[in-house]
């Protein structure tokens, strides 16, 4: 998987949108504010596009990023990340 600079910039914009949507749908916030949302979005793009190569048939894509699958992955990542950080912050 090779990513060009312009494709990476587009992925950053998509990651910000997907991360914020993931936070909104999950009803939780990722740690580190907007930067955390972008990290969640980028990680979900990496998981869907680069690692699992998963997409729903007929779903819309932007620059090779399947939108629906990536939003679902972002929601799951926000839930996991916020649960883990909440658990560890309460233990201290």
C-alpha cells in the first residue's frame, strides 16, 4: 500500500470528519480532543483500507476510503479507547 502526499492530505480531512462522526455516534469523546478524533479516524482508515481490506458492496468511497465501513470502525475505536482511558483514570 503506497500513499501519495495529496492522498494523505485528503485522508487527514476524511479522518477528521470520520473521527468526529465516530465520537458523535458513539456518544463519547476520544481523549486529546480534535487531535484524538483525527487519530481515531486515521487508525480506522488504516484498519479498513490497509489491514482488513474490508468494504460493503456498493458503499461510497472517497480517494479509496470506504465511508460507511470506516465510520463503523471509528465508532468501535472511540468506544474502546474511551472505555480503556476511563478505566485507567479511575484506578489512579
